[in-house]
């Protein structure tokens, strides 16, 4: 399964966590999966599971997300504890084709 990461408006970074007025808008760390992948992996929404890579592993809550492409796991960048950073470390090995 390919790991995809990106930012969120309210990401759980240090600045947002320090602000009482917006800290509650930052979600707990999670992995987003397409519902079909969740069914194949026998995972339920809200369940905690282990996500691992050659660089490390983290325990994350599973979120069902139809916007996540099947066959990919989405771990937002900037979450508390930086789970995307643990999984990617200094690796940025993704191939893309544009156009």
C-alpha cells in the first residue's frame, strides 16, 4: 500500500496546539483508508491499528475516507507525534507523472 502524506489546515503543529482558541480543531493522529481497503483488511472506522514502513512504525486510529485512492494510506503531515515523519524518515520515494 502506498503511503501518501500532505498537510491539513488545522494540523496539530506546535503553533496551533499552543492556541486555546483553535487547539480543539486539530484531530488526533490517524490514517485515512478507502472503505474498500478497510473491508479487505478487516478494519473498522475508529479502530487503532499499526502502520509500518522500513523506517518505523506507529499506532494510528483508522478513518474511513472515500477520497483516499484505493491502495493508498493517507497519513497527514504535522500530526501530534509526527507519524508521517516516523514512517517516511528522510525518504521521499514517490514517482509521479504529470501530463
